[in-house]
C-alpha cells in the first residue's frame, strides 16, 4: 500500500490546474509521466490535499470526472484483492450489477417514451430506482466511518457523499419531469441522460477507487462487523441475505443501577425506555464526536454503530456541514440553547430539534439531536381523552 509522494504532489498540482481552468490538454502532457501508474490510495491523498487547501467538495465535482477519466487507464489496470463471497463489499458490488441491469432495462423503455403505456412504465421504473438510496446510506453510515478512522486522507469521502446527493437530486428532478404535463420528450431524455451519467459514474468510482482502497486497509473482522450492521438496511435489487448475529453482547453487570432523587433504574430499563420513545435521539459530545444514539422501532434517519466516535460534521451532507458547526459552536459558547427545523421526507413531516446539554453548573456537555415524525400530530383537532382508549 505504498504511495509515491512525488506523484501525489505533482498530480495535486494537476487537479489544482483543472480547478484553475487551465488548458486540460497542456496539463495532461505536463503531468503524463505521473498519471501513469496512479493508485486508488494516491487518488485519496490527492483529493485530501485539495480539500486541505479549502476547496469545497462541490467545487471539486466540477473537475472530478475530467481527472478520473485521465486516471482511468492506470486505475483500471490496478490489481487488488477481490471481496470475499457474502462480505459487505461483495453485497455492495452485487447491488451495483443489479443497478446496471435496471438502468439497461430503462434504456429499452425510453425507446417507447412517446406512447402513454411506455411513459407509465418508465415512471414506474424510475420510481423503483429510489430504492438504491440504501446502497448510498450503507456507504455513508457504515463504510465511510470505518475508513475515516483509518487515515486522515479518507476525509475525501465527502466528495463521494456529494456525488450521492447529486444522484439523489437528479433522480428527484427526473421524476418531477416525468410527472409534469408540460415536460417534453427531449427534456426527459436530457434529464435521464444526466441521471444515468451520475449513477453509472458512482459505480465506476466505487470500483476503481473506493473498494480497492478499502480492501487494503479494512480487516476481515471489520468487514464482518460491517456486514452485521448492514442488516439494518435494505439490499436494493438483490436477494436479502440471512440476518447476521449482531455480535454485540452488552456488558451490563448485575445490580448496576442509575439512582437519582426522582427514582432508580437499571441499565436494561434505561435502554428500553430510550428505544420506546417515538423519536430518534443522537448525542454529540463537547468535542463534536457522536457518542450515543437510540434505536427506536421505526428510526427516521439511519444510524449505524460505525458512527460512534465519528466527527459529527462527517455524518451530514457536505452542503449542510457549516450549519451544523454553527449550531454546535453557538451552543458551546452559550449563545443559544436550541435550534428547530422541520422538513418533509417521503411525504412525512419531520421535526428536528437540537438541544444544548449542560450540567448543573452550566458547563456544556454536548448536543442532543431529537427527530420526530409529527405528520399525524399536526393533524390533531378537538380532544381525545384517556377514557376514549380503544383496547
């Protein structure tokens, strides 16, 4: 897993040249000798250095495909250890193959887009692609945290998260176009072309860069643990594997109790109470590290054990990180104690609240994030008293 630091330094200059809108052909010939032989690990180092210069992930996306296309020959010839059968990465790659089949099937339907039946079928197929979001979520919530804990250079994964968000946004745009009465066939074809480019491009970047790099730093036990955690998610377009043993046995000593002036609970009761609440709770400590989250029956936003100890800014899309930091800084500095937001997710109204957590002396301990589905609550009218309980 050795990297050529001279190559990394020069190709960082190459990517910076692309960002500066210098002549791409001239840049290629200037750095051609360094381009040959580039490895997945070196790609991560290059973009890590670019991010350290203050360039935002969204800015990098403007030149990312140009750079990857130039690196393609060397990356495609790179030899790496293929994932073991039924491993976490193996299932991600199976999902990629299944996605490619879905996209190829959609291409056939597009030929008949002018007919009413063809358009209806196309709408159904495009809606089905939304299921692939679980593939992206497993990367964001399981694989990314494991890699980030390995080496600083993997903060470049923020760029891939930004690509996920572009694909999600483009899929939404295609659906809106298909369902709009005034969206003409040429516009539909244009937007579908962009969607295919995004989704196929992500598959390529995973298998040229992400998976080979991960295979060199993740241990067998960590792959096994990732597969266990993935059982909380769906497996889009492939057969779901048998549930894996969680592998986790809580270390709760007999007689351990939490006692206060308002009562006492043992730790099993505390955990059960947390998970019975109809809200998602996530606690971030004073150093912006994820310390704890609950697992209610129907969690709104996925969380995996891999995020424990992760910088909270890496648990959010790159475009919203600055807002998260503003909130946490305001809480820590005592300028604010709460922040409230509400959004719509899959037709449901979600209330998201942040609370500053302080001890009895007012010292800041961290932030509690509380998310709740309030769709049915906001519809309430009149009264329903306790005596109206239906058994």
